[in-house]
C-alpha cells in the first residue's frame, strides 16, 4: 500500500512538472503492477 502511494505521488509530481511522458510511463507501470498483484490475490483466494 505504501509503495502504491509513492507511485501516485510520483505520477502527480510528473504532472505538476508538466512531464506528461514520465507521468504516463509511471502510470502504465503502476497499473501493470496492480494488475499482477490483483491476479495473485485471486489465485490465493481460489486456492483457499
């Protein structure tokens, strides 16, 4: 959760600085990681 907050803050900082490309890259990476984490959670729930 803390890592996710850091990623959100990084995205916001890029946007404030006007660096749309860096914001987009960071957002894409964040969404990919969150998706992977969600799939792992589902697998854990199904296995239980």
